[in-house]
């Protein structure tokens, strides 16, 4: 949940509740569904466990009652095959060359994991190449891999993007605002496309926004992926992180200087720097295959049923977790994200009752968001409805109870034609717009809409500001702070009959209107010309038969 920065309130009066297009019973539906899904009986909705069928049944029952049809060729479920890989017996990292030989420990010097489903991972005699920020962005005329063949080599990559330290959001990589190119997921994907053996990101607390302890704890232990037909063979052999001090030592022994090279990497025309050092490390992999399920409901369109508008939200949460002081060990996930499924259900009801739109509307409850957006990733890689026939959509993740807000923020900034629709809706509702708070954190890249966006489908993601109609920013910040500090991913994220649904109703009313407008129009909104996702959409649309 959101914190916008203080801007003056909108000049128009805030519309009262009766002006909301969303039917008034949406509130009761959302409360019922949230209460059911977050009850102790559903044990915190851990995917791929014995409780999963009960959770899926609860969602399907609601989708049926709303009047949706099963969306996956007559079935409600889409199986999501997953693989869990745990590195065991890691070796230290050995680096030789230029007359030196050094080793760095696993956990304190480096961490790494395999994206490939293989019994063991060995990186041997792989030449280290410093590739700056590891970005290849043709639309920006930027290629950190220019002129080098990475086959058999290991990329050493800086975290974030070249202008992360800026105060403003101006610049090729949008200044302090996080871009896709600044995300670690992108860097590993690009290193794989370049054919590298392995990729190692240099950790640095400020641009990474978290300490080495976070890297260490999230990269040691089980890693989760969706199964792919090639068992991950198109990924690098190993992806990992090294401590900044390790990078400094390495570069020094190569006759280089990390801060000088980092400085060079911020300027256009940077060329990759082979370090004349070879790296060796490895580990065994314990592999466990499993599966979970997405729920797919559809309301077929009346005029162009083969064009689709999405509503998405994740049903999974953390299940049993670390007990709190009272001994409660169920992470119920009421806000995160029983509310999103409550909203999905209420939107299904409202749309069925208002009558089908020209285009089909898809209601997608995805799994395994908490494990790294895996359910949406699987759907987007194996779409039930082709992505070049998918106009766009709205994702809902963790709707925070509380009073109505005066304003909303576009998460990710103004990236696409969807911004104009968003602004028109705000104006009609008498709501203001504030900039996204903490744009450097890259929230746009951290929930399920991103799985669609990176494949070119324009997706809305916006947030209610903390500037409340009653109580203003002080009250809103306190509510948000209470959730982040006391409830987020904790057993106390529980439903209460005392919840104030006014803010959520306000938010879902916008989702309702925007989804319906998109589903009744014949336009195909696109990303802006210089956006990171424009090229992939244009390519898909150029090849499309009757879609975008
Ligand atoms: Zn969530």
C-alpha cells in the first residue's frame, strides 16, 4: 500500500458513494469472500499443499455463482507445473589469473543458484567480464554487451541502472525511478540471451535497496520456478550475487578499479571489459517437481469474443509461518490477497449483472505469486487466450481497508495509453492524481501484472494514496504504517468484521469502470514509444492474425 507525496487536494468535490458505478452489494461480496479465504480453515492458502483443493473450490464456487464460465477450454483450472531447486554442498568461489589466486566463501562472499533442472552445476575456467549494468536496450541505443561473445564467460554486473542516483526522474533510464533494466531478474535474463555461462550481480546496499543479509537469505535454500519444456536450458548455468568488497578485490587484482569502471558504465558508449581472470564454483542441486493451479473464469464478449480484457489477482499466501507471541502460526493473508480475490469476485458479479461487454472479460486467480509471480508467469508463457488478442488488464494485490482517499497514483508512472484512461476516470470521480511514492523501489515489477507487461500486454497498476478524505495524510500514513509494520506477511494479517471497506470500494469502482471501458471499446492501447515494453508488443502485433 501506497504512500503518495503531498499535493493539494483536487478542486472538484470528491464524489459521494452513490456516484460509484459499482453495485452496492459488491461490498458484501468482497467481505464474504475475504472472510472465507482468510479463515483459519483455509490455513493461509499455501499452494501445492493439501489445502489447495479447498481454496480452489471456494474460488470456483464463487465464480460459478457470479455467472462466469470456465475459461480454460471448459475447465476452471490451469495446471501450473513447478520445480523447486535447492543448491547443496556449494564450493567456495575460486578466482585465478594475472598472477593471483583467491577464494571467497559461499554465503559471506557469494551466493548462486541454478535455473536449470540439472543434478549439479559446475562453473569452471570461465572468464570474468565486467559488463557494467548488463543492459541491452535497442530502443535507447544502449548495449553493455557491445562487441563481445559471452559464450563460456561469466558476466559481472552492477545492480540497478545507470542513472539510479539521480534526484529527478529525468534521463535515459528515468533517473531515480526503477526501470525493468534495473531489476535483477532482467540482468539474469539478458546474460542468458547473450549466451553467458553465469551471471554475478555486484551487491551494493543503496542501489539494491536491501542489505547483503536479504540477498543471502533469499538465494540460499529452495528456489522456485515454473517448469519449462527445455528444463531451463536457455538460462545461464548459474546466477548469483557477490559482495561489493569481493568485486573490489577481484577488479583490483585485474588491475581495474570498481568505482572507475562503475563511473564509465554510467556513460553511453561503455564497452564490456574482459578482466583476464577465471572463475570456478559449483554446487549440487536437489530437485523437486510439483504443481499448483490458476483459476480461469470468462464472461464471453457479445461482439468480439476473441478479444480479451483481464482482471487478475493472486489467491496464494504463505500458509503456516513463524508463530507470533500468541502462538498463532497461520499467515491468513486477509489483505494480501484475499481482498484481491474478493474484488475479482465482486467484479465478476457486477459485470455479469451489467451485461456482457463487446470483448470477453477474463477473471484470473493466479497461484504462487508469493514464490515469485509463478502462476502469472506460467499463464503468460502458456496463455489460455493469446496475448496478442489480450487488450490489457488490471491486477489487484493487497487492497488495504480504510476510509476513502482523495487521490490515486499510477504505479510505474506514465508508461502507456492506459494513463489517459486512468486520468479520465479520476477526473470523473473528482479524484486527484499524485506521483507514485518510492518510484525507486520498482513496485510495478513486483506483482502479477508484470508477467503480462514484460510480454507486451499493457496492464494497469495503481494505488490509493494515503491522503484520506477524512483525516488527511496523517491518518492515511498511520493506517499504511500499521499494515506494513504489524500485519504484512504476518499471522496478524487477519480479517475483521470491523473493516472499513470505503477505500476499497472506491478503488474497485475504478477497476470496474476501467475494465469495462476497455472491454467495450475497440481500441488497442499501447506502451509509449520509448517504453521498455513497446518493442515486444509491436513485434507480437505485427505477427498477429486479427488481434492487436
Ligand atoms: Zn500479494
